[in-house]
C-alpha cells in the first residue's frame, strides 16, 4: 500500500499550489518571567541559559510552579498573551510566564484521537502547536489537524484515516504529519511524510481557508529531500528543514539555503533580521541569509548521563533542544535528555529553558 503513494504522489505533484501568506507581525508578549531573583527580562543575563520550568528529577505529567512541575516528553511550544503552550507527548501544557505555573490544558492518556473538552479529549501523536490569527491553536496530530481553543476545547478540522488524499478537509487523508505553520490569513501548511516509516517521502500540503487540502510541492526536482520542520519569516517566506535548509518562494520554487546541516525535530525559527535559528547537534545555531552558520548556544553533549544544565550560552550542555519560541526578547526552548542505556540506566525529565537576547 505504501508503494502506491509514490505513484499517486507523482501524479498529484504535477499541479503546484503556491504559498500565499500575508506579511506576518511577530507577537510581542508583555508578561515577564517570574524567577525568584530575576523578575524582569532586563534582569536576565543575556546569552545565559536558565531553567524556566520543569524538573529533571520528575518524569511525569505533574502540574505545579517552576521546578515543582514535571513534563513527560516535551516537543514544540508557542508563546501567546503571557503564556507558553507546549506539546507534552499526548497532552497540551500551559505555563504562565509571570509565575511559571504549569497546568494541563487538554489531552489525556490514550492514542485514539478524540474531540472534547480538556482531559476528555485525546491526541494520537502531536508534533507541533501553532497559533492561528483567530486566537486558537492548531496542532499537527499524526494524521489529523486539530484545533484547540484557549479554554481547552479540542476539535478535528482536517484528516480522516491514514493515506494520501487531497480534497475536502473531512475526507482528506494524511500519513504522518511532521510540522505545520499557520499564516496570518488562516491558511495552514503542513509537512506530510506520505511514505510513513516504510519509505520516507516528504511533501508540503495546504489546508485552505475554504477547507480544501491540496499538494504544494514534493521538493527539489533534482534530488530527494528530508524535511520535518516548517517556519515562516516575517515577510511570509516559507522555510523547510531536515538534513538541510530550504526556502520556498512565493511562486512555489524550492531553493537551497544551507546544504548538509541537520536540524533536530521542529527546531527551526525565522528571526526578524532574516536569519534562522535552528536546533542542530545538541546546539542552537544561527544561519544567516547568506548561509553562514554560527553557534548561538550550547556545546556538543559531553556526558549523556548529565542533567540539563544552566550557565553561559557558549559553554552549557543543552541536551537535545527541540522546538522553541520567542516572547519579549526571550527565547524559550524544550530540552529532553535521551534514554541512558548504560549504567545507571536513568532518564531525566524534560525541562523548558530560556535565554535572553542581548539588546
């Protein structure tokens, strides 16, 4: 069955639907982090890594304040209106920036997707959360696109069973959704691995405001691509990343920004100055518009059994940074150490860390 997708893909990708995002204005939150002795962004040392929420000794869903809270497996996060919203395995967690209070907004245990309010809802395998222009959140959840209100109501807006099928949202089919962006006009773009685990085939697909799913592009015409992260620049330019970084023009043309640079998970963020921030090899790196790479924070992991650490950005061991977001000139990012397969066979819990940008 997987091999049939290749044939279908070849036919459908002959027609290209272009990105049509309006110019976006990055959200500017006014809330300030509430660390005990760091009560404002101005008090944070620039280029210094702090742990904002979570406790590496807690490996479970646990609501609480700051390091009294626990996360299970953090993925992507987004900031809005004084809060962080994070995908934590099969739940959506909400963190108040001003006092670091962590609560669970929606989701419960179980892998069968179910719409509903709060813990009555269930996610299957969410990978990314994005804020829409309507004030709601949109989640790429395995084979479906889900909408989550700020009150925690979850509804499915696109996707049905496994497959690769364009058309009306309710009957369209996705295989494995890797990433997603929401334009200012409400259009949603996703990366769908239509080959699944059998044969990776990454395509970008679009959910229009009128509720129609269509294929945008299958990538460069001259080489296969591996992409699992999407981002939008302030001008609406789309970027995709995985084993390299690509730009997708308003006419749908795919061009290379940087070749052979690995980007972890959904660790891709377009900055106002035209550069990109990426998570790569346990570090945060900046890629200029010209393709020059510099290290923003972190060093290569030196001890896989170490806990997430705090310290100067150029010397701290970050341990697998993943998705990140910016609010009030502060970068927040999720950190999840890997499973330790050698003695003492421990695994530390996930945390959210933060870095203040220099003025």
